[in-house]
C-alpha cells in the first residue's frame, strides 16, 4: 500500500482508563503517515489511549530492542518513573 509506517515501543500509562486497570505497561504500537501527519495505533487495546511514553521508533522490533545480548546475562534492576 506504500504507506510510511514505524514500529514504536515504550510505556502505556493508565491515564483516563477506568478501574480496574493494570499498572503502566511496556507496550508496542505503530505509527503511520496519513495525509496530514503521523498517527499512532495500538491494536492490542483496540481503543484510543493517551499517555504513551515513546522509548524507541524503528522499522521493526529488532531495531528497537530493549536489550540485545550475545551471551548469558542477568538483569539486576530496572525501574521506570514518570510524572
């Protein structure tokens, strides 16, 4: 279809989501250029959400991997704080 698109990864906040909702979640979505600009779509939730925190944008998941290792490794700690 020749529509410009990007694979995006980051965090999806629970802003304007009625309880019960889950805590902030690591997520992936895509953005496409349609007419007047870039528009984000998140097919997993199938509804509009606000509060996306973009960490990386690329052609596919391999472009924006959270970590890439080539030997055994152990994640000691990982925290994300947002306001």
